[in-house]
C-alpha cells in the first residue's frame, strides 16, 4: 500500500496556502520572507510528486526544483538586504510603517 | 509479515509535521521560534522528498534550506532586534479579507488535489545520474543563467547592506 499522489499534492497545496495567508496577514517583514520560502518549498513538493507520477523523461521535475532552490537563495539574500537597509533608515520591520515610497 | 504500512505512517507523520509547523510559523508571536519552526518544516519536507525517491533533492533541501536559508533568516532576525509585539498588533488590518480570499482559493484546489488517485511509482533510488545529465546537458544554458543570477544577487545584497563610508564619516 503506497501513498497516493493526491496526498502529496494536498500537503503541498495546504503548505502553499498557509504561506499565502502568512504573506497576506503578517506585519513583520522577516516573517513575510519566511512565508515566501514556505510557498516555494510547497511548489517544490508538487513538482517532484508530479514528475514521479507522470514524468516521461526522468528527473525533469527535479531539475526545476534545483532552479527553484537557486531562485529561493537569491530571493532571500536580496530580500533580507532590503529589509536590513529599510531597518537602517527607520528602525522598524513592520511593513505597515514602511511607507516612504507610498504614492 | 509485510512492512507495507510503514510508508503511509511515515507520510502521515511528515505531513502532520509540515502542516503544523507551517501553520505555527504564521501564528507564533516569537520570531526566533518562527524561524526554527520553518527549519523544522523544511526538514519534514526533505523526508517527503525521500519518500518520493528524490534523495538528491532531499540532500539539497537539507543543505540549502535547512542550512543556508535558515541561517540567513536567523541573521535577519538578529540584525533587526525588536520586542515581541502585543498580539493585537500582530496581524494586519486586512486579515479577515485575506482569510476569505485564501479560503476561496484553497478549498477548490484542495478538493481538486484529491482527484489524483494514482499511486506514486516506487522509488528506484539513485536519481543523481539522471539529474546531473538533465542539468548539465539539456539545461546547460539555464544553469549558466542561474549562476549569473546568483552572482548578481550576491553583489546586489552586498551593495544594499554596505554602509555609506562618506556619510558615516561626515556624521
């Protein structure tokens, strides 16, 4: 008895929407970055699961996951740099209080 | 005696870990605890990759997510010291609207996800040769673009957080 594909996809979708909710409702910029990482990771699980089930060419999904790793690393590095420089201008990481560029 | 029941049990434990720890990242007030729970979520996710037979991806997951990204996030937590906020100021004003939107998107997707009933093929193991062939032969150009992207991100991050020497001296 093995685990059906739908179970993996359901876990992936649940984690993705948890991350979406976190991005939408949290005020702390660092926590928002964490939630974006959760969403990227959920997408990775869906990619690997679908490529296991339907992949005609072996490991094609895993290649996309490797590229998502690269994007995630670049995103978190630049995102934290932006948060740190915003914190240096005004000592807050509350995204509601960072409104210098608000039109 | 067969050990067929082991795989669903392991999957259930890992799924519970992923979802509970992921929800706790969103709901917990202490930001350091949120970062460590995020690392735990990533570890459970690495276990899921092993269940799917993608051992190489699981190893990358532990190295990059649990190792590098968690440490970067913890640095971010360390460099932006802040008191724990009162729970009333914890969520943004648009929380009810965001909850409705997320639920409206999540319920159809979750219902749809259970329509995939086919079993995942048994992992064959040893996925590294096929992965390496794909990355370095079929996807060689995107691989090079990715390395340029990482270089650009590194330079950009350094420039963004570098203190301006002139304005520091003038102060």
